[in-house]
C-alpha cells in the first residue's frame, strides 16, 4: 500500500522504539506533523510514547522532537524590546507556585518574561490551571495577544495553544492520559520547546528532585540538567539549571486557589521562607545571567527590593488585569475561607518532623478532587491543603501540622489518612538539607 509523501510508517517507528533502536530526525518530524493533522491516531501516538517511556530517546531524537514541537507553532523574536528577555520553567512539583512569583518579580526588575506554561501533569500541578482559579483569568492567548502583552506589560503567562507549541499541547495531554509523563526525553522536549518558541535569551530551569517530582534522585537530575543545557546551548540560549529538593511540599499551600493566594502573600512580603528564598534566588540569577546586573550581590538586592517595595505585587496585578482576571473578587472571597469542610491535621506525638512525603500530599489532593485525572475527571480548584510544618521542625503532641479543605467530610477524612501515612515524627532531628541541591550552567 502506498503512503502519502512524508506520512510516517508509525508501526515501524513503534517497533524500532520497542526494540531500543532509534528513529531518525526526519521520522520524528513526520510523526509529530502527521499527529497534529490527525493522520496518526491517538492510540498509535500513545504506543510510540509508551515505547519511548520504556526505552528512552537519544540526544539526536530529543533534539528532533524539540525542534518539531517548536516548528508546530509560532516562534517569537523580541527585537527592539529594550529589556533582556528571560524565562523560567519547573519540571513540576507539589505546592510549586514559584512561577506565579518569579514572573512578576522578574518583570518588576526590568526583565521581559514571555512564559508559556502547562496544565497539571500526572501528580504535579500546572501554573495555568492555578491561574484559572482567579475569576475570568484568560490563559489561552493567541500569538498576537501574547506578543502585545509582553511588549506592553513586560510579562505574560499563557498556556500552549493552537498558535503556541500546539504539538506540545496535544502530546502533553496524551502523555497525561497514558501514563507516559515521567520520561526524561519527553519532559526535556516538552519544556525546551516552550522555552525556545517563546524566544527568551536567558533561561532558568528548576529541576525538582524527590518523592514529589518526576526525577527521584540527584544523579538522574544532573544527567537531565545536562540534556536541557545542551538543547539550550545548541539554540544559542544561556541556560542555568537549579536542582531543588521536592521531598516535602514547597511553601505551605497545596491546591490551585490556595496556591495563588500563597503566591500573592509572597508578593505582599509575608510568604513562607522556602518559597521566598527560591523565588528571589531564581530572579537574582536571571538578572545576573541576562547581564542586567552582572554582580551577584547587586542582582540579589534588585530582586529583594522589587519584592519589598510592592513593585512585584503591582506587576502581578497588571499581568492578571491584562489577561482579564478579576483579582479583586478573588481577594474578597479568599479561597482558604471558602472551604465547605475543614479538618485539622495533628501530630500524635512530640518530636522532630522527619518526613512530610510530597508524593503523599499530592495523592491527598487528588483524593479531594484537586488534581487532573481524578475519579470523576473534574478538576476542583477550590479544595486544598495547608502543611505548615517543615522537615526538622519541632512539634508537640496534639499540635496542628496544618489542615485540609474539602467539599465533604468523606473526602476530607480519606485525604487526611493519606497525608498522615506520609508524615513521621521522631526523637532525633533529621539531617538538615538545603532546598537548593546544586546548579549547572551552560
Ligand atoms: N513541564 C513541562 O512543561 N513538560 C513536562 O513534560 C513536564 C513538566
């Protein structure tokens, strides 16, 4: 049977990956193009993704996949903007609302930030899903609106769309539905295609490591970081990768609306110390790497001042308003006050906190209905958890660790049981660990 020109023989590509053989760059480009035009059906693409999930992609294949994602939509150039253009991305974690702070903070420091983000993937939350907790907030801008906003406001946070890396958009959703998220080559192509298409010259990628991340150990994270740096370097970008701990949730809030509320608290100057530190570190690195303030001290001071002065908070309001969001009504009915059912989580003994398993916290959020791919398929942005203790903290018997906000008593109790299984208190303090585990620059 004759095939259309450039129509890939998908079965052959799947068989090759099943046998750990490589696909050529042209084959990968044809596969992605044909999937986007519906010539390749979901079930075949899912099989290819699963074969890749099991047997991996080599560097050439990852570069080809990244390029075919970038080519599927618009790419941006920021000539004449007058500000360095930077971007930040996280590989995904639990309670990771850092981008909601970093984007306005960087823009308030004089950097331009065209950020294309994703929705929740597997057990991790997605930045644009979180932003949609703000009434009327639009995250699906077309290319013209995206460009106009970055040029006018200095930053935009949007989702992939028909214009913006559409191949990543389709394949991202399919990966989420087929258990093929946690494949380093697929994650690298997904992240770097969004960053390359958005056109920033300076990139910072936060690679999360631990029980609440796709990458569980330091060595694999360092290998993955090298992969990101190589892709960025080949495209002429400055790339810095931070490896950061994700064994416990970041900040206190986990859940869509409560995370936006917590990000706002950081921007108002009273956020959880770990989240504040990470956001300031990232923005200082972007200021330095983009050449805006090459000296590390001056870069950090600039970020700290923009946070303390309220400039970052004003910039967040500007970004939300430009995307149609109604922050006033969000703040009038603050999410943590709206939970129909609340259950506190208490420690059953005194001692040091030695475990707050981020993976268990993510499972509890799913049980509440606050994650994608829950039993009823709905994403409830209004449920969530607050875990106010951190590893190494001292707790008294009966002391509150935090609380759960649920729709009903049954899901609250089920979520509480899951969270408690992931928490431990002991007589001796755990070894202290840094949030930032390492950095690599390319
Ligand atoms: N973030 C992305 O944008 N893509 C992934 O595959 C994982 C995290």
